[in-house]
C-alpha cells in the first residue's frame, strides 16, 4: 500500500487487487454493489443515487450503527469507464456550489498482470486545505479507506 503523492493536500491509498479493472469499476458504479463495501462495517449505506457523467450528481447516504444518517452529495467531474472516476463535494448536480467543500476524489483502475486479471487500484482524496487533509487523516482515512478497499476486494472476488 502506498500513501504518498506529489500533491501536498492528498491522502492516497493504493492496492493491487486480484480482480479485473472492469469488476472494480462496476463495484464503484452499481448502487447495489456500492452498498456492500463502501463504508467500514458495521456502518452501512442507506441510499446510493448516481448519475455517471461529468456534471452528473451523486448521493451516498451513510448510516452509523445507531441509525443516524450522513448524506454525502457531490458531482462527477470525470468518468472514464473501467479506468477512472473523479468526483467532488464542492458542487452538487447542476454545478450548485456546496457550503463547505471538503475534497475531490480521484479513483483509478489500472489493469496489471497477465490478461489484466489484477488491478492497481488507487484512491486519492485531494483536500482544499492542509487543515482539511489533516482533519481527514485524524478521522482515520488510512484505516477506514483501507478497510473499504479490503471489502471491495472481497466483493470483487465473488463477481
């Protein structure tokens, strides 16, 4: 796992996952599959709405073990099927600015190995300020996103 990048506001998680890039991309873009891996258990996903196109909105509602829900709205900036997703919470659908942007996520799926049976999965959380990067790190970015990557790999192995 790599956790460094050249951008000072980035937090990065990189894994080599035993699944094709198309399968990992599907896990990121199929709402029913996202519900199975996107938050560290025992948290769950209550709702996923995705409009997979640049400018398309996304809504992921996380639910803690006590039942409290945390909506996360955003917009896609770049969508490259089976290779890359870029989205941000700086805007919602229709390019409506949000009150307090936190980050832009850059997720890539690079085929590796014989026949692309493995994927170099990289998830970057690029923050607006050093303060928000440090806040996200203190919230448990590396542990939480690592657990989610493990859950993603486990789900992908079943597809």
